[in-house]
């Protein structure tokens, strides 16, 4: 068994299966992401990168192939087992922060920890540590509407890592930001990854940022190839 944080093995996804307008989005995708490795995935719009991320994150199921998270083959597991693995093993970040507007930055990071049964004092301490790592501990008491776009996204990263997952999946996490802010958020992401040792698969259109990650793969014609 691979010791990869994420293993996609022969993953296929077809829409309108068996119909005349059948679309094969993923055609036997293979990918391994090692613990501590940050991998960029680049692809044109509509190529299927969001589908791939959803399958890797156990939000969708492949039509064929295996999805293995930290050595656990979740391909044929029950919805309950997949939900449990998704909550404990995977963090998600999207283009928009999706923070809860009525809660502070600190509270947005504390809440998923409380849901996992962590004591409030411990949850708050971890939240402050994460906010400190990305340089915005002084903004902990601010609500999302009082934060800049870059600060909101940094809080979103911290929330994704609140329960110490081994794998981070991010879909265009800097796509809604100006170049300077995008660079700041990317640096914060890399700092978090290096500080926690997690693996990350990051879909991005930003080729400059992609080149600064450990490895770049490209989704072409339903398969991943080294860029």
C-alpha cells in the first residue's frame, strides 16, 4: 500500500453515462501526493479539475478507480465512513472564503474543532496559533465583513486546517484576489503547509504561483501529466 497522503488510482468519471452525449471527464487519472508535498494542478476551464478535487475530497464518487487517503482505500466505503474520513483527514479551501459572517475569525476556526469534540480552550489556542502563523492574530476578533479579501482567505485556510487534516484540497484559492494579495495569501498557505507537514493539491490558473510549488501537474484530455 502506498504511503501517500493522497492516491488516485485509475480514477474515471463519465457524465450522462450510456447516453449519446456521454462525456468522459476523467480517463484513468493517477496521482500520488506525498506527506508534506504541495502540488499544483493546472488546467483550462471545463477540463474537470473541480470534478477531480471533489472525487479526491470524497464529495463525489468515481465511476472506476480508487481513492486512497493516508493508506485507507475509501472507494467502496459507506457514506458514513466517507463522511467521517472527510471530516478528519481533509481540509477544503475554495475561491470564496465561505466564512460564517456572524462569527469572528477566531470563532470560525474554533467551531469545526468544537464539532469534533475538542475542548473550547484547546480549540481557541490552536486557532490563535494558526492565525499567528499566517500573520493575522491581531484580527482574531474581527468578523469576515471587517477583514480584507486576503485576510478572509487566510482565515479560510486556518479553518480548513483547524482539525489537523493530513490533506488540503484547494480550488483556485487566490483566484478572486489581486496579484499582490494573491502572493501574500500564497505565502501564508505555504507557511501553513511547511509548519504542519500536510500534503496539498491546489488547482490554480496562476502559472507563476504554480511554479513555486513542489510539483506541477496538468489535466489534459481527462488525464494528469507532469507539466
